[in-house]
């Protein structure tokens, strides 16, 4: 297969999220180039808090900042995520998954995401894309999303469990 040598397949192979995927499944993902979004400017908005959700992103290259408004923005104030009222919750990079809650629940975004590197490449999965894959790939995505949610819940419990002591 020619896609075995594709730069996209190399990026997918470097992300632990896809460790349970077979080589042919990774090739199938790499062949769906429409799922890949490239941001080539630092500070680009990937999505804003309050945007309609419905997709998850797996970061294949670069780093992003997860932003939360400290005061709810209204109207035109939502246009810019660079408001002094915005708080950076985290910086995450290659292998990180963001937006899985939005994909699973189809609810609005609870945070915004900005690129913090001059090149960011993500694999964006929405429900329609996910359902276009065979059941094995779908199952692996859902298993990974559930694992991520469990880990985040455990981290939160540990963090807040300690602060109560």
C-alpha cells in the first residue's frame, strides 16, 4: 500500500491513541484525508467556547491551549478568545484528545482551543465520520474515548479527594 509511506500514517503511528488499531485500520484512517485539519499559524482558533459541538480531535502534531472564559462572554465578546477574561486551563500536545464529550453528547463546547504552535495537525472525528468506519474501528474509537473519560474522572477524584484532606 502506498499509504504505508504517507506522512499522515507516520503521524498516526506516533500517537498512542491508535496503538490498539491494526496497521490496515491505521491505513484506512490515513486514507481519509478529509478528517485531517491543519493549522499553520500560532494563535489560530480551532473552536470557541459555546460553539456547536459534535466532534473530537486527536492531536497528531503541535500543541494547543485549552481556554475557559472566567466570565461568560456574550455577543461580539465571544469573537475573540484572546480576551483578558480567558484562562488557559492546559496546554496539550501530540496524542492528546479533546472534544470527546462533545462528540459523545453532541452538546456545545465548554472550552475553547487555540493553537500554541506554528503548525498543528489534528484528526477530527464526528459522529458521521465515525459511523462510516467498520464496526472494529468504531469500537476502538469508543473504547479509547471511554478510557480517556475514566482517566479524567479518576484524576479529578484524586485531585479533589486530596484537597478535602
